[in-house]
C-alpha cells in the first residue's frame, strides 16, 4: 500500500518504528506530527514507549485546542504548531535525537550534505536554532524562525527537527541528514573530506534513465524469482542500515539481456515485487522508471556474463573511505579479503559519463568498487553474494575505523594472503 493511503495514526506509528529501530531516538525521546487539511494535528503522545507505539496511542489536537485520545500530546507540541503557523506548505514535522546529529548540535556545527549527490537534494539547506527550554513557547519561536528559510534544523544541545509536505518526506530528510552526520564523523578519522560542487550534484539529475518502453508479456519463473530475491535483500539492507529509504539500488539478471532493478524515487523499505522494473534489450517495461543507475548496471551485465546481481549503496563506514579517498585495506580478517579482494576507487562522475569504464574494472579481483563521493558497488553470482559483499564491506570499514582508535593496522601478511588465495579463491 502506498504510504499516503495510510491513516495519520498508522503513518506516525510506522515512521516512529523506523526511527526507533534505526537508533535515531530512545523510548522516551522524539515526537512526530501530521497536519490534516482541516487543521487537525495528529501527534505522538507524551510519556509513552516509542518502541512499542500503537495506533490508539496517537493523539489528535483540533484547531480549537481540544484533544482526542487517551494520552496527553507530546510536550513539544508548541514547536510543531509554531512551525505549521510559519510554514503553511509543511504538513509534517519530525523531531528526534540521533546520536550523530546530537553530536553536531553539541559542537554547534551543521553537517555538510554535499558528500554524495542525492543527500543535498533530499536534506536541502540545514539551519540551526538556539537553545531554549524543551516544551516552551521560546523553543517553538526559535525553531519556527529557523524554519522560515530551512526544511531541516539542528536544535542547539538538543537534536534535530525536519519538515516535509508529508511525513515520509520529513522522515527522509531526517534519515539522510543522519547518514551524512555519521559518514562525516567517521571520515574525519581518515582525512580531509571532499564535498561535491553544485555542478557535480546536479549531474545525477541530468543522467538519462528514461529508456524506451516495451509492453511486458507473461512473466517467467526466473523473473518472478529474481524479483522476490531483490525485494528480500533490499528490505534486509534497509533493516541493516546499508540502505536508506531514498538511497541504494539493487538489480538481478534475468536471462542473457535482461535484468530487474529497483525503481527511481521509491521508498526502499516499502518496495515490492511489482514495483521493480524489468529492463530488456535496452528498454524498460512500460509505465515504470528504473533507477538512475540503470546504465551502470546494464554495462556491468554486458561486460561480465558471470555477474548475476549488482548493488550500489551508501553505508556510512564504507562511504567514509569514498569521501576521503583513503585506501580501503581488506587484509584485516580472512572473510574480508576472501569476499572483497582488492577494493579500488574510481573518480566521481564515471558512473554517469563512462559506466562502461567502471564495468571493465569489475572482475574476480575487484568485485567491490568505491565510487568517490557516491557509493559502494558490489557484484555477485547471486543476489545473496552481492549483498554479502556489501555487508562485509561495511563491517570491514567499521573495523578499520575502530582500529585507528587503538593503534596502527597490522594486516595479514603476504604469505598468509597467498595461502588464502590457494585455499578459497583457486589462485
């Protein structure tokens, strides 16, 4: 079911569950609201466990100030209503306490979002609101003033608030900003962070992905199985925070000259088998728009007949290496080297301008590639193998970052690497 077909109660419960499960708030922290066309404000309650919130817990505050519901509305209701008064174009507000964004609010800084293309487009301009007592009219005035020019605002020594034309968009701003903050914190341990210019950010928007259409006939068993596998692992990638709702692409081969791929502009955790797009012979099934990465995925399938699945994603630990240009050493534990091998980096822009050049870099020696300021790219003989490599890449990157806080990396030596290659890689 499309998200906007859900009742406001159900929307608030679902998004709060995502925020809580994603580690972006505690059971007592955070609050969400939706403003209906009649002026009602549906809001999460005060003093109710956010980890087990139910639809009956949601409170409705009417324009006359009366309340319907079995709980008190959130104590932060004043800043929600203050934002709505200043911004009639916004119909949803999200407030949470993601640790990475709290860290920025404590340091009185705003995280850069031009570290990968889609992030700045989703998060937009990020503002900053001076501290005021939680639940006070002063805090509401401070945040609402910041919202006059921004759709996302860091709250000094407090957390973050984001707004949107609907609740999903407000959440996606929060989630994207949180990924940027987590990536930047990790990248600062490695070196200087590179950001993208406005021209580079705009490059994605101009990337052609509207292929000619064809009318799909009967679906083969192979296609249906590929759709099932892609959906299963996209949802797992979101649950494992390897993908977020606006970022991450997966595809799976269906025959010699066809593959299914995730659509553009679609909420990843909600994707289902019928939403995927079949691309065959350079054409897309009618009425659907494939990911903007479609040309890159197509080039890889054309260049490598043994590749049956491709993933591109932005997990923050691995992305930290891509935004600093730091070498990714996989000689840490046997699993990392066996699955990832050597991980090269390719310049930003190649994914749009020269996808065939990236496809040529993909090999048994390089099943994982970092695209600067963009993504981690993994391939596999199956969807499971491509996902496994993505997951191991993120775990390996996180271990490397933690190692830096302990001491210098001592990699597996060359003799042991050759032994691993003989036993597991047939070298």
